[in-house]
């Protein structure tokens, strides 16, 4: 799926887009596929409003004739709201007009499809105003109306649009399980209406795959990409497959798909001039879209090359993408800033600190220009998040260069940019807060670390619902370390216990992260006077000595700690007898692990 940018081009969605309609541009532009028409973003189907007379079938004739029926009046309010919403001039007035259209159509029992369309528009205006919960209420109502007539093709279109917009809105407020459920329902409606082999079904599969990818559910994303690829081999499919392989650390495989996507896009661009074109403006727009799409692919290819240590090829790919972005958007666009950060990361890995710092400063100038330009009328949510993510990336680089205070300052600015209320958390905001908390922890500012990490944990709990992830486990471990620094040992033990349970369930009892938390928990138990529990945990860690090797310094440290505790308790160590099956299973689960474990709290 692609995103329509403010500059008129299209850019692939490689990060979260916020709520929109498949047929409307809203606060954060997101493209979905519509039933029975062009898959690109469209205006709402104004023809669904029944006009007073068949002779007035065009919008112009309808405008010239005075409105006499409730449907005519509703149409006028809808049209005014729609125009205001697209322009973004007065979102409050757009919502008032859309709400009036809904109220008028509510009193007319025969205006089902028109009412659904008005509900979608009203929900979009609410989303732009940040009132997502109210938007969700309207979208649920629209879905309940449209699904009541499953055999009607128009209702199928409306049902698909409603499910996808509802999914986007849920995603915006961090209710990811509900969002994916809505997306799956939309895909099901799409398949029933169009068949399993329709190209537009493939595009919807890619859209869902991108959403799963952002949740790091790689298996589901890969399955949907395979389903889309079976229908049609396209650039967007290959791009998402490449991103999935990058997330899995399979960079060579990712490059195969990404380079194939570039080749496909180049062949499509070269063949387009030979085709007859009805409009030079549409041809120019398509050309710009191809340039931007190729630039995004170059940026992803550069990331894969960088991960493989192929610095020259990464630099070439980054500069190629940068030149394209500057050509289309100018030098002060957030996409240009993003590639400045990527180049800074490249030069830092090369050891060219001056060049890295230069490109960090260039990126900061771009983001400052964006913030200054939109200071008066406000920055839209999508651009706001892009700036926040960019600032957090620059902060990470400054932290790597030893400028921790500068990094914290940038992260706090990024957090302020993205905002977010406590009950409507953002995974990006939570990530920035976690970064700040970790830096504060490294600086031994335990109170600040505790506050930021606690906020990040609360957001992840709210967003994940009952699901427990490795990210939450890591955050709990860090928060426990901050509690130790503050002397809150009992609270630290609770955080370590929950973190260990999650790591054991998700990664296994022999995983190095699980063992790190074991040591932290053993230290907490020791401080609380629970010596026997601490000894049991230390024995469990020392039992892993075959994995790390007896000469490993961390193993020796942990052994000495255990020996001291046993001596104080007047006990001797009871070694667990392992069967051959146990030892083979242990080797299989831990093969290749080289990270050490230490008795002090693990960060």
C-alpha cells in the first residue's frame, strides 16, 4: 500500500499510518483498496446520494437546483464537509456539517447507503480532531448497517471501507488486536465480493501484511505476502517481503526481493512512454510516484547493505534515494531528513565521526524547518510522528558518540512532538520513553529512569491488552533495575518476576535474556533475605556453565557469588543430575549463544 504525500507524490507505507477512509484522505493518509473500482484513493461515492430527480444526475445540475428534499439537504452538507475535510481548512466546521448530514439521514429510513457514507466522513473528521473513541462508535454503527445486507454489492463496498477505516482508527490508539480483527474482516468481505484471485484482494493482503510487520508478527505478514504473490507479483509485495526478511535478519534474501522490486519498477517506468497517454499531468504524476517509490526502495536496500557491512554499496543506495527525494520534495522534507540520519549511521559505523555528526546536524536542520513551517497552523499527526521518529534516531547516534545529554534532550523533544494521552498510547511514544529511561539509567538518574520506564510499561500494557511481549519483558527488567537504584527492592523483585515469566514463556528457560533476569531476581531475593530462593536461581544459572565455558569470567563471578551464599547458609551445592536427553536438548536450545551473565543487575 502507498501513502499520498502533501507534495502530490506517492510513498510506500513503511511506518504506521493513522486513520483514514479507503475513499478519503484523512489526518494520516493511508491507501486501501476499494471494491468495484480503481484501487487508488477516491472521493466518497457522491452518487450514493439519491437526487430529487433522475434528470439531475450530475453534481453540477444538482448544485444549480435548489434543495427541496431531506436527501438533497443532506447532500449539500455532506459535500461541504467533504470539501473542508480534504482541504483541512476548518476541521471543526467539517465535522459539524458531516454531523448534520448524519442527523438528517438518520430520520430517513430509505437512506441506508447515504447514511453509511456520511458516518464514514463524520468519523474521519472526528479522527482529525483527535476524537478517535467517538469515531470508533460511528464506524461500528456503519459496519452494523452495511453488514445487514451482505448480498448488496454497494453494501459490500461500504462494509469493506468501514472495516478498514475502523481498523486504522483502532491501530491509531494502540488497540492492535481489535485493529487486526477489523482488517481480517475487511479482507474476508473483499474476497467474498471479488473472489480470491482479484488483484485488489492482493493489495489488501499487502496492506494487512504491512500492519502485521509493524507489530513484528512476521509469520502472519509472510503468509499474507505469499497469498498476494500468488495472485500478482508486484513491487509493493516484493517490498514488504524484503522488509519481513530484514526484520528476521535475513539480509541477503531481503536484497533479492528488493532488487527485483527495483528492476520491476524500472521496467514499468521505461515501458510507460510507449503507451498512449490521455493526460500529460497524469503521466507526470505517475512518473513522480515511480521516482518516490524507487527512492524508498533504495533507502531500504541501503539498510540491508549496511547490516551486511557492505558500506560502499549502502552509501551508493542512500545517496541515490536522497537525490530522488530532493528532486521531488526539496531539501527540507522529512524523507530527506530520514536519509541524512541513515547516512550519519553509516559514517558512524565506518568510524567517520565528523561526517556522522555533520549529517546528524543536517537532519536536525530539516526537522527544525518542518517544525517552524507548521508552527502556526500545527503539524499533522503523520508528519509529527515522522519528525519524532527522526529525532529519536538522531538521539541514538549522539548517544553512540558519547553525547548523552544531547541525546536525552532530543528524545524529550521527540516525546513532546508526538504527545499522546495515557489511555491512547502510541508504540512509538513508548519506544522513545524507553530510550530516555535507559539513558537515565546509564547516567544513574534512577528517579527519572523509573518515571520514563514506568510510563513506557504502562503504554505497552494498554496497547497489548492481555498479550505479553518480549519488549514488555525487557522494559520490566529495566524498570526493576531502576527500583534497585532507588532502594525499592520489593517492587524490583515484582518487576523481575514478571519479566522472567514472560521471557521463560516466549524465549525459553535457557535463553540468555531469561538467565540475565534470573541473576537480577537472585540479587533482589538476596537483599530481601530470601537466601534459599536466591541460591536456587544462582544454581540454575551456574548449571549453564557448559554453554558459556568454564573459563568465562561471568561464570566465575556467578560461581563465587553462589559459593559465598552457600557458605553463609551453611549448605553445600546440590548438583542436578542431567540425562543425555537433557544435555542434548540444552545444547540445541542454547547453541550459538555467547552473551555472558553477571551477578550485578543486567541492563
